[in-house]
C-alpha cells in the first residue's frame, strides 16, 4: 500500500512538472508565432514604396526655358544641323516645386544659318533646343525656334540695282539718299554687312511647344 502511494506521488510530481514546463514555454511559442505572422506584413510595408512607381510630373507647353550658351554661334560660322551646348539659366518651377534646377545641361541645334552676301537677304541664324538633362537622363524637348537677323523687305531688288550700278562704274549715290544710307546699301550688295553673332555665355529664352514629362 505504501509502495503504491509512493508511485502515485511520483507520477503526480512528473505530471505537475510537465504542466509547469508547458505553461512556461507556451507564451514564448505564441509570441514567436505572432511575430512570424506579423513579419510578412511588415516586410510588405517596407517594400511597398519601393515597388510603387513615382508619379510623373508634367512641365506644360508654354513654359519658358532660359539658357546660357556654352559656345559662339553665328550666321557665318554655324551650319544647319549643327548641335550646340548650353546650361539652364533659371529653375523650372511647376506648382511651386522646382522640377529642373538651374545649371542643368541643355542641347540645341542650328535650324537655319545664312551668311550675308550679294543679292541675298540679311544674314540670318535660327536655333532651337533639343534636350535637357534631368536626373542624369537627357529628355527630348520641342521648343520654339529663335530667329536672329530678320529679313529686310525688298532687299533682293535693291541688291540687284546696286550691283548693276557698281558694274557700270557709275555708283556715286547721286540720288536723294544720305551718304550713310548709300554706304549701307553698297555693303549689303557686296556682302560686307555685319554677320549675326551670338556670344558664348549669352542668354536666350525658348518656349516649350509640347509638354515635357519627368518621371
């Protein structure tokens, strides 16, 4: 009888110890399980912004881009299709936010170049912008074309008359024009008029003809 009682007490002690160990380890296991369940949500939250594409910003048509030339351009020294470099002279701001900072690299192209000469219109130079660097990427732009050296109406006809007079050796400006005016006509007819020249670091403004999208 005493032996059976001792065995019962021993079993009770073993069962009690097992229950104690179970109660002691269960909270930690539950915490680990909760942590493992919460981890994917946290991971998704962390990676969420990285996988979401940034909203594009649009610079509207009509926006002014003022640039400073990085080289000389001229009606005589430049050629059609020639590219040139420049830098943005002023920040481009959209809705109060600077989207292109001053100093950004800009590229342009000579659209038309004509030196002065006999029996032709005034020297003329036309340029436009082709791209602007934003976040280390060259974005194509479509801008207005700036023209320098407008044509004078009737120039060709005057040139032909003056050239004919020069050939006959009878030029003396005896008509009712001032000597200065006569000299200017002779220069235009003989191609000695002043060429169009845009200096290095001179600034000019262009207008966007199409919207520019920045990612």
